């Protein structure tokens, strides 16, 4: 299965999960093609999240331009912005974009780092939205 098809399927899955939990959700037009916004936005009762979705195996990498777009999006909207990583056999994991590390040509996070710095769906939903966005 090509990467775009796998990614689009993952985005639709996450969209459905949040919709079933009562969130108002939207998937960005051109998701996976343009770099002007996150893939998914989910809002409920003033609590909102933005997600860049990935369904890769051992690590996640995003280009510096996309990282800057996501940081700017978080700053401009006040929505917590995450890498939503669907790991086979483990489900979804949510990593604050500030936890990605700069590498030579991208911003990256390994599966081990994701487990150390990310959170499960339950942890994401229960997090304190009044806490300051990590810089």
C-alpha cells in the first residue's frame, strides 16, 4: 500500500474516533499535499487539538518547512498541535510538536522517544488544556 493511501486511511480513522467522542472535526483540504495547515482539527467545548498524522513504522520525520508551519499554527490559534502517530499494534500516540528533535534535514522522533514524550488517546483527552503550550 502506498504511503499516501495508508496516511489518508489513518487520517479518516482518527477523524472518526474524535467525531464519535463528540468533537467537531475537519480534515484539511489537500492534506498530505500542501504544507499550510495540520491534517486534522478537533474541537469540543472550547477544547481543541490540531494533528499532523503519520502512520510510519520506526520513526517519524517532517521537513523543516512543515515543522515551522505547525509551530506557527499552534502559536496563532492557541490549539495544542501534535504529531498523531498510528503505530501498528499500539494504536494512536500523540507527540507535542515541541518534542521533535532537529536533525540534519528534518525534525524527527523515534518510536522510543515517542513512548517517552508522547501520550495515549486517554492521556490526550484528559490533559489540562489550561496549561501553557510547551515551547
